């Protein structure tokens, strides 16, 4: 499998491609990383150095890949945080060109906008871009519950409303919706869930909630789920592997006491998921 991953990069720590590439490689996926920024560290520190890469330069890198004649071999285009409308245009153009070369290719979009605690943390134009142009072009999307609501102009909370919101998202264009952090009001204390919805059904997994903020965990989640689903076409199996790997990554990080994801230390959990959590079919 080959994945063209168009995301940010940091030298220190793990977000964007710096969180997605290694787990994918560890499960045997060939990754073609294209960077949209090249920062010293993620912006959560409040200070960072390094360049935003212009949309024209990002487009040039993608064109150079195309000129090597490999677009026909790419199975997935993966994108995460989109820092500007210009980058969104470049990604959509790349998706169209890859699909022209390989009609079986899919586009997986992590529509990064924010979360329930901090609200939207992207430029005001980005949610509109995602809702109106990017998500309709996607085959797979991996929003959190907050982003799902924003995309669909709904308020998902319990299971029924979250399923209805996922259906509304699928009506925009994507076939598969992975809701990466479902926080139902009636869930047991100190738990969190992940929900996958396709045309074939819907499945949910509940895990203990690990009390930490982990920048980059969503990027690793989107990458692993996309690869597993693209390989098998089985949303329940992809969900089981992804949840297992990501929970063990987060637990490893929490036990280390470090702020940054312990991405390398947790590598065996990507290659050999423990499958310790039950997947429940809910539709």
C-alpha cells in the first residue's frame, strides 16, 4: 500500500506527518510525506520556529512526485490540519490527479478544526472550506465529536444523535466516518468511545479515558484507521486495531510522564495490536 500524506511536520515531537508516518511504516505501508509546514515543534508550546510552506511549493513537491509516474500506484491520499485555503486547493487538486491516475484510490481527510474544550482553533475560513469543498471530496473522514457537529451543523451528544450526525456527514459525500472521541452523557465515568459508521453498519468501542492531552494522537489515529480500512474494507476490524494501538500509545506516553507522544517506544502496539477492547455493533 502507498499513501500520499500531505500534512505538517515538526522536528521535535510528533504531530501531523511526524505522528502519522512512522506508525504507517511500522505496519508495512509505504508513505510519501509532503510537508505543509516545517516547524521546530507544535504550536501548543506557544513558541516555535520554522517556515510555513507556501501552497505553490507544496504543489511543486506533489507535481514532482507525479512526474516520477507513481500516482497510479497511490492507494490513499491522507490529509490533516489545513492551515490555509490555498493548501486546501492544493490537496483537492492532488486528490483529483491521483484518482485520475488510479480510480481505486481514496481520499481520507482528518477535518481538524478544534475540540469541545478549546473550541475552534483554525482560521475562520477553514471550517467553511472543509464543510463545503473538502469533506464532499473525501471517501473517509475522521472528525472528533465536536468537529462532526460543526461539519453537519448538528449537536451530537448521545449515541443516537451522534449516529444521526455521522449519517449527515456521509450525506455530504464520504462513505466512512470515524468519530474519534465520542463522549456520551450516559457513558460510564472515566471512559471514552470511538465510533465507525459506514453504509454497512456502525460499530463502537469503549476504553478507559487516559487523563492527558496528547497532541498528535488524532493524526496517528486517522493514519492507522485509514490504512487498516483500506487494506481490509472491514470497518469493525479497522476500528478494533486502531483503538488498541492508539490506547496503548497513549498509555505508554502517560506512564512516561512526557508531554510528547512516545511514538517510537509504542511501536510494537502498531505492528501487533492487542485487540483488548470489544467492538460492539450498534446498527
